[in-house]
C-alpha cells in the first residue's frame, strides 16, 4: 500500500499536501481540510480525497458537528489508515 502512496504523490503533489494535513491534524473535518484550498482546486481535492479513501490510505469517519444547531448534520472526518501510519511518516 505504501507503494501506492508513493505513486499517487508522484502523480500529483496535492496528494502529499492532503496526507500531510491529515497526518498533522488527525480527525480533521472535510470542511477544515478544504478551507485553505482555492475554489478552482476544491473539486480536484475532493476527487483526490475520494481516491485516498477508496484505496484505504485515508479512513473516512462520520461524526456529529459540535454546534447544537448543526448537530443533526453528520460531518466527514479523516484519519490516516492506522495500519500504514508509521510507513507514511517516511514518505511525507
């Protein structure tokens, strides 16, 4: 699986940026992850996130929002797959 990570990073450096942000901030929400991305790059980032989740490099969890008004709306949060977390340290 780590070879797959290396291959994705070689294809597009945005994969590295996304993985690094999730690595530095485990349980980061989808909204927070995409906040610093320009509008033009958001769709690309969403596609990259889908790829990382489908390949089990990232694990997508669902959590309730912290605010009482938004508590009914589940939010997506991401963590690095614990099985490969140590190996990813070397790649990032």
